[in-house]
C-alpha cells in the first residue's frame, strides 16, 4: 500500500484529501505544517502532496531542502498559486507535478497514479554522453566543463537524445516521450527546439553532434 504524506494547513481540505486517498487504497498521512512534515518524512513515504503557503514557512523552501538532501521522493504541489511563473518555479525547484486549487479529485488521483508508476521505473538522474553531462536533479548541463543554460524542455529533450545516442529519434517519439502529447508533431515546435538546442550545445570549434536525418528525425552522435 503506497504511503502518501499530505502537507496542507486547511483542516477541512486536509481531512477530505486523506479520506479520499485512504478510500482509494493508499495510506495517507496528514501534516498541517512543515515541521510536522519533516518529522513524518521518511524513506517509507512514496509520494508527497505539498501545499506552498504553510503557517511555519514556504513549501518551496522545504522542497528545495528535500532535494538538496538527496531525496527523490515524488512531490506533487497542490496550491492556489496559479500563475505560469509559480508553476515554472515549483517545477524548477524539484516538484514532479503541479496541480492548482480548486481541483477535481479524479484528476488528483490520476496524477498520483502517474507519479507512482514513474517511480517504479525511475530514470537516471545524471545522463552522460562523451563530454556532455545532464543532471536532471539539479537541472544543470555541462559540456567539456562549460556550463550550458537550457530551458526545461530543452534540458529534457537533450537528456532524451543522450539516452538514445547514435540512434535516430523520430518526431513522434519526442512528442510521445518528451512533450507527452502526440499533437506536438503537427507543428514546428520540435524542430525549433532542436535548432535552439543545437546552437547551445555545439561550439564553433567543436564537431557537430546533433544531426537532422531527413525524413526520419534526429540523432545525437558523431558525424558518420
């Protein structure tokens, strides 16, 4: 039975979530503050549902400390803060998903199922290929010791290409596995991101490593 820690200071909402999770077959543990969450956090916790505005501090700061301590426990932020900037910040700080209040219970349960499935098949947090290194935990990229600043989607795209190094990756594969939406193949969004990524990871004094294979897709590797 997966154990879920629910960190929420609205008592009625906390009780409702805990009851719903228990009825859905999970072992839900309530915490009304960050101090309680820290006391209850352990290796047995399979997932954390985290509010951001709590009486004893910021959920984001707690999340950042959790990640800096090396924890890979999935965290789903559940908050009323709904701006794009808030969402981006939450994901950049180490959240695995972000759901805005008010929310539908069915959607919350679906997101929980998706996160727990992902955790059963965890990806490597550090991906390397030759002199390229992507750290998915710290969201940093280096090539030959040079730091490269990538947007989130570009970082995920690069890590995906590196995990398929020397293989041709189609747009359909990228749309399915990186964008998580097949309709991304209907626009030039993938091509645009590939071109921007190529400019960032390839220096004038270095041989090209990101190649477009006409009619097939893209390949990260040495020039044949």
